[in-house]
C-alpha cells in the first residue's frame, strides 16, 4: 500500500470513512487536529493484521530516556524543521522500530494531546501497515516492543481507573507491563472507549 502524504493536511484531509468502518476505529478523524503554528511532536499508532486480528505496535521506553522512562508508548518524537506531523511520525517509527514509511497507509488521526513532562503538543497519527512488519528496535530508544491485539484492548474488564491527584487515569495490564497515561488515553479514543 502506498504512503498517503498530503503536502498540507490542514487544508486537504483525505476521506478514510471506508477504512475506518472496516476496521471499527470510531475515534479516528480524517484530518489532523488544527495547530497554532507551533511545531508539534507526533507518534505513529501502527496497526496490522495477523492471525485474524489487528495488532497495535507499542514500545517500552528505556529507563535512561529523559521523558517517560519505562513507559509504554507509540513510536514518535520531536519534529525536524519543516516536518508535518505525518512526516515526523513516519520518520520516528522508522528510526525506533524499523517501520518502512512506504508500508504505511495513513487512515486517520486522534486528538492532539499534552503530557505532563513534555512541552509540545503531540499529534497521534494512525496508520495501517501493508503486512506483518519486521520490527527492529533501536536499543537507544526502545527497550521492548509489545503487540497487543485490538480484541484485548477492547475488553473493558482489562481496564481499570485510578485517581491521581484529582485526575482519573486509565490503566491496562499488558503482559508484565502497564499501559497508562497519554498513550492509554490515545488507545481508548481510537477504539471508541469512554474517556471519563
């Protein structure tokens, strides 16, 4: 499948309704969230079909990282000068886990999000991979790759909430790790789960 990259997503969002319906991802929007002109970080929520289910690519950040050490996250990071969120997400996914940009079909976006320890807004870009990827983690940026199925992530009994200083946060136990915080919120939005 070809990479879908428009020169200016803000003005030319592509229609992805058919793909969203086929994959049942009600939280997607067809165009990126509007920006204020400031450079925004971006992440790639990469999905692929395997064994009759859809898997999501998550990474565990190494403990030496300056932000979110040890957390589960999507591949992503800061933009280079002049990069769009799509370009940033594709470049970072290639650098961190070896996802080839030409194997990604952009199928939508999630609401941009701000995290407590990161100064930039983060744009989640959702992409469908043409085939099961051959993932190669960069050890300087990725301690581990996890590939949960959407069936697992849609199971409401696997999620729990905790009050952290007056804010309700979602948690999901995944193997021997915990998905929580901004990435958990992005996953829940993508799947159309409650964000209360």
